[in-house]
């Protein structure tokens, strides 16, 4: 993703005044029911919400890194594509590829969106998505010689894919009531030069243009940079504009299950894979560690966006699990479709 340069909007969200449940210190288990006076948050249909496994989540990130950066037209990209397909074929009802060519600065890249469906009989569907490619050049790296190297993409890419693989696995084992799940792993999200917005999100643009899903999902949730051990997820501005009711539900559940990572503020806007979906009529929420974009974090360790330091040592299984827990709490609630 890249930064949207026109404005930043920092507002206190009204939702913080609507919270009824007890806050979670970070140790709460997703196997417990929310202690909330708001019955719309109670998972009444499922005896327990399945619990994401932090260690497995880190393994899922590590597995994607084993071949190196997943830059299109490289062997690592192809190996990871084959691995992702195999992972999903073991747990989804339908898996297929959406190949496309991306023309970027005079070069042609063979790219592939990876699509999976669970519970195809369900007409009311939710889209879970992330990008699986890695950025070809670490152009934000403080070391000049590193700027032509690819980004390892542990957080920028692999973290969101890991959360989706874990979610799909848990949903397969314990299907939520009356919710169909569609998954898209987008390719070619991260190939644009800074501020060249049209060269980002090429996979999601292709997907939105040739929409291969019918019926279309009611709304989407995008996971991008969701694995840092000190992650902070304010509400991304475009997400709030497009799907305020979903954002508010997710962040209320985030207060209960999000391990302190979900911040009750509307943050800045980013150009990311949710925008083509929103424009195509699928309101989509981006869960993203916003202050990483542009390397504006007060923590020096966290200034690794689009650098060679986007590596596994920044990743926390607990953060990944807390993101998965929040989404599961919505999917297993008695009103998983706030819009
Ligand atoms: Zn990126």
C-alpha cells in the first residue's frame, strides 16, 4: 500500500462512548463468551468461538518467507503460489486462480490472484482478503545500497495471508451459521513507485474489474500489516467512509478481543486493495497498522515499512491471533452482517 497524500484525519470516534463490555488485558481467550451487555455481540449460535493458534500463525508467516521475497516473475513467487494453492485446497470448497499480466514501468509480470470459497450454499457472503506479493524494491531503506533489494514482506504481505489461512482452517472445522466465506489473495499490490497510486493494487483492480464471484460478497475485510508485536490499528479513513457499521462492530469487538491493538480513532487514509473493491460496490474494511505506512512510528524498531527490515523478528503470534479472534467474534455473532 502507499500513503494517500492529500490529508490526514485524526478524529475521536464516537464508538468509544458506546462500549459496554469489559476491556481485555490481552490474555482473554476466544473460547469464552464476551462479557457484554450488548446482546448483538454475543456468539449465541456457537458454543465456543474457535481459538486461533499464535504459534501456528507465526509458522504460516515463516512458511511464506522460506523462498525469499514473493516478487512477481521470480521462482520464490511461483513456489509460494503453489504452496498457497495447496494450503487452500486442503480446507476450502473451491479454489481457483485468476491469472493476469501486469505491465509496470516497461516490464510485464505474470501475476495471479488466488481465490477460495467456503460454504458455497450460503447466499450471504463475506470476503476476506490480503496481498501475497512482496515489494520488488526496499525504497524506504535508510541504507542507500539496500534500496534496490526486495522487501522480505513478513508484515507487508505474509501477515495478512497467515491470518486468512488460520481463519479458513478454523471456519472449516466449525462453520459459522449462515455465513459464506470468500477469500482472495491479491497479487501485485506493492509494485508502484512512491506516490504513483495507479501502479499499486493491480491484483485487486483486476479482480474488481472481472469480478469472478457470484453472488458478490456483502462486504469485505482486508488484512495488511497485521502482525507487528506492538501493532496499532486505528480505523482507516476510507474504510470508515465506506463501511462505518462494520468498522464500528469490529472495533467494539476489538476492545474485547483485540489484545489492546484496536484503537478507537479514525486514522489516516491509505491506498490499498480495499479501494478497488469499494469502487466496485463491495464495502471493504482495511485492518492495517497505519503508522507503519510512511515510517511515522515513534518507535525506531517499527520504521521498517518498505525496507529490508520487514522480517519475521517483528512478528508476534499473539497480535496475529488477536486480529483473527476479533474477526471470528463478528462471524460467529448473531448479526455478522452489520450492512
Ligand atoms: Zn507495501
